């Protein structure tokens, strides 16, 4: 990450050299994380907190080679489904921290259940 970026295999993209860009509607079946992010945005409340915490826990497990890449979105979705009352009002930092801890715990449990090392 920044500022210590790793050189990638692709050349730097020069937007000024492009004549046109075309954007298509994303396929939520192929890109479930986009759907989950939109759902969290629409729900508001605790949903973005839970999405972020579950995603960070699942990505950490993937980077440690404990789960497959495609398990990330499944785990996030399962955690979001398991955490009731996501659209409720967030009233304190303590509630944010508690939701974050609980989502990470649930994601961790799901990562263990899907573990490649079992």
C-alpha cells in the first residue's frame, strides 16, 4: 500500500490518452461484494460496521491461506445475515466497537468452519 506501492505488471493508465470509457451495470452475481456494500449503504446503521469488520476478518484469513478467495463474500454475507437489527441507530462509540468485535468473532468462526487446513 501507499506509500510503499509494489510495482504491478500493467502499465500506468493514462486517462488523457483514452478516447472514451464505457461503464456497464455490474453483475451482482459475479460481484457479490458490490451487492453487499450497496445493501449496507441502504440499510445504514450497523450494517456498514458489520460489513467492514467481517470483510477485514475474512480477507485476513484469505491472505493467511486459511480460506479461498470466493469464501470472503460468502462469509461477509453470512455474518451480515446473522447480525440482527443492522439498520438500528448507532448511538455511541461503544456500540460501534461492540458490533465490530461481534462481527469479527462471527467471521472468525465461519473462517474456521471453511478452513482449508482442517
